[in-house]
């Protein structure tokens, strides 16, 4: 068995023995591993990616079974793409700071941090207490420096400006109209869209020149509030790239998403005209040649920035 399989088997067996929710059992198994009481049988030096993948398998099993059917973990294929782009954008920077304002299980954040190993620290915000507990034990096992905030990510955040925001955003109406009034993208009638407010919150927490990489709904620019969004982005952000993801990654094509890359302009950038938006489509991810060409396109785009 591979290390990932051994890690999954260890967590799965322990979680299965616990009474109550399987996901609570996953947390107990991780705590037991962290305390050194019991450990999975692994060979050689186990990597952070092997640990993340073993944990991911157990969390996915738990999510299917019970309490969290609405919280979709970001799939690895997307995490790996976002990780490649994010680490390329900060290639020459030390001590990179990240924020995920809707971090869920942390799977996306950890995939990105593992891709820039050792150089990053992060803040993770999530409203669901169980997911934060899962994310926190995972961070300890992965030895990733992360501060967790169990709160509504659209409420004031005690987080210093960061170099990168990465997030797979919740999509839909934001029910807290009183809080939404603090945002420019609150419409004059009806509820605001939470994904719009997350863009605004993220840009408010980015350093000038910092980037936001968002996984978001494909009909973003076609909604009834898209005019509000476009006006806001024109004033406060540079749209750097729109990257279409393969339909095969989504069970239902109407739930397809894309990666939107925004940059918070520095004063210099704001005075100049906006650069061209890089438009790209991720090819069939099983096709090595096409993927190599895609990554080359990303590299060239970043070099020319
Ligand atoms: N990237 C995550 C992962 O890999 O597990 C998945 C993120 S999931 C698509 C969106 C997350 O946003 C959910 O976990 C949900 O609980 C969280 N969420 C929704 N509304 C929120 C809010 N107002 N503040 C913070 N988190 C919120």
C-alpha cells in the first residue's frame, strides 16, 4: 500500500470505531496521531502531499455520509492548477502571506501551500465549526502555519493585508442585509450576492499589487447584478485572467466554475490603462502535451507581467 492509502486506512479504521459522526472520528484519529499515541504505518519520509491526500480521502468519505453534504471540498485537479499559478505569481517572494476567507476543510489552501512549501503562512476563515476543527487538525499534521477564524468571512476580519487571497467561493445570496450594507456591492433592492461581497472583502485585505485567485461561477458576468460587479471591479481591481475549467470536473455543467485572477492595483498601476486580460481554457487534464502547453502559456503570461 502507498503512504496515502496507509494514512487513509489508519484514519478510516479509527473513525469507524468512534460513536457519532464519522467526521468527528476523523478529528479524534488525527488528534491521536498528533499526540503520538497511535500512528499510521508509513514507509520512508512521508510527504505533506501524501498526508493531505490521505486526509482528503477520509474527509470526502465523511462528507458523503453525513453532516456536510452542502460543503463541497475543492477537487484536487483545481487545487493543483491554483497552486501552480499562485506559486508562480510569488516565485521570487519570501514569507508569502495568504488568506482564504471561505476555507472549508482547507484542502484548497493546503494544496496551494504545499506547492510553495516552507515559504508561506496563512489565515483561514470558515463559518462552519466542524470544518474548522477538521482544517485545524489537518494543518497541524501538515505543519503549515495557519491562523483560523471561525466566523462569517464577510464580517470584519482581524487579518493584516496579504500577498495572495485564494478561495473557492460560496455562490448565492448573502442573507445578512445589515452587514451587506457595509459593502459597495450591496444592491439598492434585494440581497447582495455573497460571492460579490467576498471579492470586495478580499480586495480590502490584499496588499497593493497582491493577487486574488477565485474559483467562481461561470455566469458571474451575466447575472442581474453584474453591472454592479463590473463597476466595482473597474474602480478597485485589475482583471488579470479568466481561466475556464474543463466541464468534466463538474458533475453538472450548470455548476461549472472558472478561475478569476484579480490584482489590487498599486498607485502606479491605477494611473495606467488596464493590461489585457489573459483568457485561457484548461485542456483535457489527462493529455500531458496539452497540459505542458497550457502551463507554458501561464509561465509566459507571468513573465510578461
Ligand atoms: N476550498 C474549500 C475546501 O477545499 O474545502 C471549499 C470551500 S466551499 C466551496 C465554500 C465554503 O464557504 C464552505 O465551506 C462554506 O461553509 C463556507 N462559507 C459560506 N458562507 C460563508 C461565510 N459567510 N463566511 C465564511 N465561510 C462561508
